[in-house]
C-alpha cells in the first residue's frame, strides 16, 4: 500500500468578508494516490477553485480562513506551515497550471527567463542551496507506474533532506539552462522551441502560452500537479490540442494530478477518479467510469443529463430548477434538497452522509460514495 | 514583431516629431501670456530701468501682433534671449544656472525612486494594514506641505540639528574650474575629495526636501499599480515556482507595476521643476529656480526677457521629461511595438 | 422553414484598418487591415434561427454587429425586408432599429450598473417611443419630399421628350451614342460572366463527384486548367472583335443621321402646346397616410410594460427596482433578453448569450429562447462557439472560419454529416462525456492565424489535414453540394472528404480507468 | 465613503416585494456599515472627520466670525474688537497662536483666512472639474477620425498637451507677472493651469466607458448620442472624477499658498489675511528661529486642510476604484469577496428562519419556479 501524495481531511474554508461568512469549502475529504489523476467538477462558485488554490496555500489569508481540517502533502499537514516556508513546498512539491493563459505568464519577461527561473529554483533545492521541504516519514514511491519509455528530463532525482551534501554544486551557464528549457519546450510539443524561447508571452497565442505554462509547472518536477481549468479559456480546436497534450503528459510524467474543470467532457477524458462538488461540498467521489455509468447523487445525475446533445425537435432540454444557493446562506440539511426532484422530508433536516474518502481504490465498489440518503436508489434509477 | 534596433530609432524619432507641435504651442502660449494678455506691462517689468528703456518697451508693444510674435520667435530660436534691465544678457545666465538645477532635480529624482518606490511596494504589500497607513500618511504629508514650508522647516529647524549647511553649493569658492556647473560633478572631476563631500552636504538637504514633497506621486502610483498587479495570476504562478516573497514582489510584480508608474515621471518632473523655484530661493542654490523667483516673484527684480526665457525653459524641461517617460514606457513594456 | 427572406446579406465585408502611423508613411508601409468579415452572404427568413458558429477570430460577432448596424460594413449589401439598410442614417436608422435587437455576450458589462431593471429594460421602449413620434411627423414630410423630387424628375423627362421631338437629328445622334456605349458595357459584362461560370465549372469538375470515383489525376487537372485558360483567351479575342464591329457600325449610323429633316414650325407649335399641357397635369399627388402620433410614454407606462415583459423571460415582475449586480449571470442574461424583446423586434442577434453561464442555467435560457420563438415568430441569429447551443436552437447553421463561411446548411446535416474539414475538426475537438472512448491525438495542429491581410487561397489550408497544392492558391467558393442545394460548402475537395467522419481526426483508446490502475497505457507518442 | 455599502443594502432590502424594515434597524445597520468602513480604512475616516470640522469652522467664520475669532472680527475697519495687549508674544492662553509685532493675534488671522483659502481651493478645483470635464467628455465621446467631432477632439487634446507642459506654479507666476499682483490674478492664474488634468482624466474614463457593452446596447436600442452621453457615460465617469476632485482641493490650496508665498498673491497685512502671504510676510521680515510661532501656525493650517482633503480623496479612490478594490478585498477583508464567491447578499439576519432566506434568495434571483 502506497502512501497518498495528497490527502485532504475534512477541510473547511470560509471567506470572511464585510457582509458575512461564505462557506466556500465545507468538510471536504479526498485523496490523490500516487500516479493517479483525480478530477473535480462543479459549477461556478462550488468551491473547486478555492480548493485548488488552498492546497499550496495560495489563498490570500485574511479573507480566506482555514476553519478546520488538514491538507496532508507527502505526510505533512500544510495548514500549520508558516508562510515563509511555503516556497519550499511550491514548485518542487506542488506545481500548478492556471486557467487564464493570458494572465498566468508574466508579460515583462521572456519565455526563457520564466522557465529558467523555475528550473533554477529546483536545482538550488536539489543541491541544498535552498532549504527543501521535509518530505515526510515515507518517501514517495516514484516507481508506482512504470514509464512506457523513460524520458530523460523527467527522471526525477529523489533528494532526501539529509543528502544535501551528496549532490555536487554545479555552476550552470546560460547555455546549460537554455538546453534544459528547450527540453521542456519540446516535451510540450512546441515545434520551434529555439524561436519561442526568446519571445514575450504576448507574442504567443493562447494555446502556446498554455503549453508554456505546463512546461513551467513540469520543470519543477512536482510530486503533485494541480491543473485548475487548464483548457477552459481556449478555443475548441486549441483546447483539444492542449487536452491531448495533457493526456500524453499524464502518461509520461507519472505525477499525481488534481484536475479541476467545470466541463464533464474534459474530466471524462482525463481523470481516473472523479469528485463532484456542489455548494462547497464534495457530494460524490469515485472512479470516473462508475460515476458516469451509475451516478449515486441526484445532482451528478441531473448534471450528466443536462449535457446538451439535443436538437430543436427535442425541446425542452432537461434542467435543474432553481439556482445554486448563496454560500453565505446555505439551506439546512442537504444543500441540494431545494432543487432535488427526489427530495424527501429527511433531506431538509439531515445533510446526509459526509464523504470520508481515505483512499479510493480503482475497481472496488466501496470507493464510490455519494453524500445522499438515497444513493442506492439514485444509482438504480434509469 | 517590431522591436529591433531600427524600430527603436524610428520609435524615438517619432516621439520627437510628435514633440514639435507641443513645443510650438508652448512658445505661442508663452507669447500670449507675456505679450497679449499683459495689461500695460512696461512700467511693471522695467520698474528700476531708465525712462528710455521703458519707452523702448512701449514702442515694442505698440507694434502689430504678428511683428511682435515674429521678433519674439526669431529671438528665441537664435539664442539671443535679450538682456535684463541691468544689461546682463539672459542666455549665459540661464545656461550656467541650468546644470545646477538639473543636478538638484536628478538627485531628488534618484532619492524619490530609491525611497518612494519601495515605500509604494511596502504599502501595497500591507494594503489596508498599518504599514500601508503609515506610508500613506507619509506621502500625503509630503503632498500637503507647501514646498516653502518644507524648505523653511528644513533650513531653519532641521539643518542646525543635522549640522548641514543651508546656503549655496559650496562653503567656500572652489579652487577648481566649474566645467559642468554641477557642484558634485565638478568636484569629482577636479578629484577634490573634501569639496566633493562639502558639495554633497550642500546638495542633500534641498534635494531631500524636494524629493519628500514630490514623492507622493511616485509612491502612490507604485502602490496602486502594485495593488492592480498583485492579484493577477502571473504573480500566483511566480509563487508557485517556489520563489520567495521578496523575489515575487520586487522582481515579478514590481517590474510590471513600474511600467504603469513611469507615466507619472512626466507629472513629477513638472512638480520638481516648480519646486525648485522655492527650494533654490530658500537654499540659495544658483539654479534656474532661484532665477525664476527673482524675475517672476513679486518681491524680486522684474525682467521681461528673463521671464520669457525661464517659462520656456521650464516648459521644455517638462516636455523632455514626458518624452523620456514615454520612451521609457516603450522600452520597459515589451507589449509596446516600436513602430 | 420557408418564407420570404427577412434579412439578406450579400458579400458583406468588414475590415478594421490598422492606423498608419507617421513612421509607416515614412517607411512606405502600405495601409493594412484586419479582415474580420470577408465576403459573407447569408439569408435569414422570418421565424427561423441561423446559428453562426466559429472560434475566436472567426468574425462571427463582427458579422452580427454589422447586421445590427453597430459596425459599419466596409463593402457588400444588407437588405432587411427587401430594403437596403446600409443607406439608413441618423433618425431613420434609429427608427429602423426596433426591427433588430441584440443580446450581448457579457452579462456583467451589458447592463449599466447604475440603472435599475426597469430603466434598463425600458430604455429601448422609451427611445423607440420617441422614434415613433418622430416617424409620425416625418413620414408624411418624407413622402411629400419624395413627391417633389419625383415631380422634378418628371418635369425633366417631359422637357427632354419635347426637345427630342423638336430636334430629331440631335436626338437620334444621342441615342446612337448611348446605344453604342451600352452595347460595349453589356458585352464586357457577358465576357466576365462567362469567365466566372467557366471557372466555377472547372472547380466543380476537378472536384470529383461522390460515389467512389477516383480523384482526378494531376495531369488531367492541369489539362483542364489549360483548357479553361485557352477558352477564356478565345472568348476575350472574340469580345474584342465584336467591340470593333460595333464601333464601325456606330460611325456609319452617325453619318446617316445628317439626312433627318428638321421639324416644321406648325408641328413644332403643336408639340409645344402638348408639352405645356403635360407639364400642367403633372404627377398624381401622393396619398399621405395618416400616421397616428403615439403619446409620449411616461415612467408609469414604461414600468407597466416592463412588468409585463419580465415574466416572458422567466423573471419575477417584482424586480423592477433592483440593480443588475443583485443578479447572477443567468438573471442578468434574462434581463438582457427582456430588453431586446420589449420593442417586439423581428430579429434578435444573440451574441454568445450563454457562454458565460453554467450548463444548467444555459439549458434554462435556451429552452426559453425556443419557447419565445414559437410564441412570437422571432428570427434569431445565434452567434456562439458552443456547438451544443447551436444544435439545440438553430434551424440552419453557418460555420465561420477567419471571416468567411466555410459551410452552411440545415443543422442536422452540418453537424451529423459535416463536409468541410474545419467543421469536422470543430466537432471532433469537442470533449465527449464518454469514459470508454478517450482520445489520444487530435490531428488538427497549428494555431488560428492572424486576420491581417490574409493571403489568397483557402484560409484553413495551413491547418487542414486534407490540404493539397491547389488549396493554397485558389479561393474556394461557397457552392451547393450536388443533390443538396441548401447545404453549401467552400472546399475544393468537398466531395472527396465528404465521407470522412470527424472521429477519424482522432485516435481513441480504451479507458485506463476501466482497467486496474497499474497497467501502462498504449505507448505515448515520442517527444517532439 | 459609507455610501457604497449602504446603498447596496438599501436597494436589496427595499426590493423584491419584501416589506420595508423598521427604521431603527436600518439606522443600526448604517452605523454598523460606517463602523466597518472606518475599521477597514481608518485614514479615510480621519480625513472625512477633518474635512467636516474644517468646513464647519469655515462656515462659522462666514456666518459670525465673532463666535470663534476674538480679536479680528472688525479688522478690515482697522479697529479691533478687543485689541491684543501683548505684542510679539509667544503662544499663551489668551493668544493660543501668539501675537506679532504689529499687534495681530495670529489665531484670529489664521481663522479669518480659512474661508478664503478653502473657497479658493474648492472653487478653482470645481471650475477645473467643470471646464476640463466638459472638454474631456467631448474629446472622449466624439473621437472618430475624419469627423467634425474628431477634429475638435484633436484640437482639445493638443491644447491640453501644451498647457500640461507648464508647471502650474511657473505659468501662474508668469501670468501674475504680466497682469499684475492681486487675488484675482492669482486665482485666474491657477484656473488657467488647472483644467488640463481633468481633460486627460475625463477623456480617458469616457473612452473606457464608451466601449462598454451597455453603451453599445443603448445604441442598438436607438437611443440618441446626447442621451447616451448624459445617461450612461456621464454617470459612470463621474465617480472617479469626483474622487480626483476631492484629492485635488488640497493640491490647489497648497499651490495657491505657494503663489502667495512667492509674492504674487494677496498682499499682507491687508484687508483679508491669507495663509501663504502671511507666511511670506513673516518669513521676509523676521528671524524665524526666534519668532517660530509666526510661521508655524499658518503652516499647520495649510498642512491640515490639505492633508484632510488628500486623506479623504486618496481613501475614496481606493474604495471606488474597482482595480485596487479587489486587491484590498483580498488583503484586508474589505467590501468585496474574491472572484469565486458570489456577490454578498445582505447581512444574514439571525431572526429570520433559514427557509425564508432561501425563498427570498430565489425571489431575488428573480427566477420563476
């Protein structure tokens, strides 16, 4: 049994703003096992982005407030880590791909400088020039899934905290960095990396920028990669290109990935396990195939049903009545019950079982859970 | 993409071309103010001069407007900027005074950049908290103190306390030739160490006061530009590389914030130049500001030709500062195409 | 759906000029332009929905704005109910605007944050009330003015006729000259038409028909091209000869006219009297319709009307005094829709009405759109990049790429049996919520290129997997497919690629999620 | 400053068919709102208080100076209501700011100067706001090249550039020098140099607003240009301009006093005292390290009034500028929640049952079942 790269336990995050308290994330538990892709889907404002940014502690902390729970990364809880130590986790521990390719690259620096900077940070940490985040009691097992064809840049040297002196400090020239950056650009299938290197982000198209963002995140060789809607802002054909690239990289890189998206189609194509979020809660979690075949939460079911594949003659399209509740005034009981067609009186009183996802094992039925009183009935409905 | 060296040259040339109509406008406006709007100016301008001079002046004003403008315009362009009522030619005086003012302004700009901008970053970093409030009170105070009050406080109360001199460029006339008319530079050229220190000690107080008073713009601009930049995703993605907070703030965020902040340079230059009028007078600095105070101020020695020259020189100074800001913006922001 | 065309565009183009700077003029760089929309012809009938689908930079939004007269077209013609709307200006344009309304993409930006719901929704009502009052006053005036202009024309015509009658020789000479010039122009037109027809014929001919006939070999193709060129050359020579003949005939006829005798004085007098009488009779006076001037609409009436309109889009009438920021994205888009509906337009341009919304809300809005169309017979132009929305709402769909329509046809035909490679790519690119069919590779590479002064040739050629040499040089025309006249495609190899399904642009593999976690997937493609 | 959050709440509550709340509660809410704003932005609040105090003092001096000016009420007649008995005396209980050699009570002089200085500051800034604002609106709204409006716009902007090239103090001095000394000359001089900033600002804002979708929507509805200008553009441009105006009052005050100080303004001692000329007079005629109170108190008066407006304006800018607002929200739990969280509804009311809340929510969302 391998230790999960990331396990979130009962995490609750509030935003305390002038007008009140917004429960952005409530009691979410989930596990990212090594080498697996965990997808999270949900509508706007369901807390998925908050969750993504909460893991590397990117949320600005006065309005955001970690009310309870743990974010255990490689065996260590990140919430009590002081701010000054967070850079040790970021980059080499957790990498992140952002949604807006327009904004996620610094407009004032060339592509080369931005990627080289990330590589530099990794080298310094590997060589012990900068402190390394203590990886925790059990080192992560990188041989979980054999590489189909080992790629040189990705053979990540494991640097335990006490082996600093073992690595020789090496002086790197600009051309060394150039070589390394080029390798990463080739990794993300950029055709003409030598030219791209010296360009500024605004001279590149959205798809190209997102590839560079991916290269940048990978160049830190993170153990966990968080992809926050990496393709949502792109055009359809470009999205397909980046999506297939992501999937190829998933196979090559072997990093564990947390993949956030609002698009069911996208997660269906990428994720191994899937979590569905609604109004700050994780309402269903399980292997992606099972969720698509037999959803156990009414919300997931109606979400799947409202994927529009109809013509005008099939009017009307099925919808979920009502609107997503305001996160500062959540309904009592199950948060979905005011919109649920299967709601019974108990749903307005009792929120239903909270998911206790410790480890989702592929194929085992116990790993598919839903936070609904009538999960079994929902699954058996047509 | 339009950012080669030739493009840069074209870019700068173009900015120069765009300058010309503004310069012409400056000259015309100065003419309007000094010739057309003036109500019986001769006795006032030439208070202490002889009757012959006043009559000559009156005759000049009696000429048709076009002739007046032509005379004025050709005089300006030819470098013959007239003489003061006491018979001193204006041009040499101004050309000697200009470097001194430049030295003062550049020094205070230097102080402003190296103190004001980091203060702006600090304010943005602690936005809404005490660090921010402190910085804001500081720059708003500078903003709210009239220059002369600042200068007087510094000269009368602060200077004795710090043991700094409050008048002139040097304590004693320098034994070396004043090549550039910039006190510190001249001393350095002459390799005269004690005089360098002496010149610096004379320079620091006026430059410091000027910088403190005009710092508001730079700090505020930096602060609001930083506030705009900090929530952007590229700052988060820089954090996600594992960079320290300092690098994220001063390399990634400030680099972009500065692009916006350069636009303030032009405005600041105007403020600094205007500030020299009072500062140089109070600190006895032999620059254009003091000259302007003398020829324009109510209690000084009125000097018609000198007044025109001073106003035009100040305006050109601001225009050139704006030009530099504009070019700097183009150079700093890679998104600007040099075309 | 059939019916008279409500809106017709003909070769509409919109270029955004890139401002020539001083340096450009000095360095002699010529003026460049962004070709946002480049020669689009499309028809919308009453009560139908035409979907415009394409990615960013396809010009779909620009086209929508041009049609609604929010951008000025660079060239081309737009007719609304048979009337040229590009000629409308000022108040006439503002009056006409009640016919077409627009729902904008950005649910936040399209509502003025400082106005309440009733003010926002009531704004078109108030403006159009003003315009109706203007129309009531100005329409009779316009008719009278037109009558005056027509009378003046009639006066001129009668004078000319009279002069021709009294000076038969001059009249004859002028008529001969006119005929000659007309004849030359007409022949030039015929020549141009022939040339165009043959080029089209050539294009269709080189494009082999469906049903398995092998593609035409290159040699044959070249032969046909040469044939075409010879034919055109031949035709041009013939046209030149004919022109010469016309000239000879014209000069001969001109000589003949000298024999025409002048009109005798009594006859002259009679003609003059007749002319006088005709002038006096003049044109029949126009019927000036009595247009009732509607009363000025006041605050209460606007509120009442808005209150009536809100339930149409699924909003509660009580929200009259709320501000836009109090609504979610879906609510704001409903307000936008109410604003468009309130003046009873015949056509609504829906510019990405649901792109900013979540799936569930999107479905609610789309349902409502169709319901409204059924109730009121409004026509829609639905501009979107969302295939699902177009599929559900549209009757016909036009696929746009870089300012041009590449495929146009009934929605089922285009989406189920797409012909143009770009349409196929677009459909293949959609992520499918099917866990068992995961895609590994997408065969459309490259980025969407710039629209600044595009080169000739098919604009999709640089990315097209089926590209061949001719595609890079010849502009494909939007031509109907054989056997399906309402399905038009702009592709030189349309019939060759027609049977390739979109899925063939992908490679799929079985889901690894179904298998146990450790198994390696199919070998990933090599790096670079 | 308190306006934004309060406005939001009022509209929310007064709508959607919910019955109006009791007055007491709304007062309590505004007090709480004020407190929140103050806590989040104490500097702005201090600025607000200072401005209020200064305005009230000025008003008192205008209405009846005798209320707070013991020694100078009838000064312009040359007769003191109560002439000071001590000459050249440092601050004391009778003369909190001291007296000068000529027998003037400095406290009274400083107070008497308040309405004039304040009036000049506000008046000149207001003139610049109106003149520059109007030109900026025109230049920004009708800027299509090759039209009459476009040509006008170019002329306006070039003229503005020329005026902006002069440091306002220097041009003002030149004007004063050419038309003579005096309060009107000084006022005119600043007026002429002050408006170009507003042209720039308003034009920039107008250009930004003009291309927003709601303006296009109004055009599509057939609304005429002039009405779009007043109804949509002007309203949305006003806010940043008024903020700048507040900030500017302080700057005008300081510049005017500088002009006076340089000797181009109002002569002192004369009919009406003015801070700048007071200081100029004392500075030229006395040794300030000995008679420090001559100059200290007028200086403090200028400083405090300028600072008050600057604090208020600078703070308002932060509150109203959406760009800085977002950053502030993230760093100081102010106003707006981060992007992901939906707009805050009203403060949750503990008294109301949650079910009711949900119903109201649905009503507010305006979605019919």
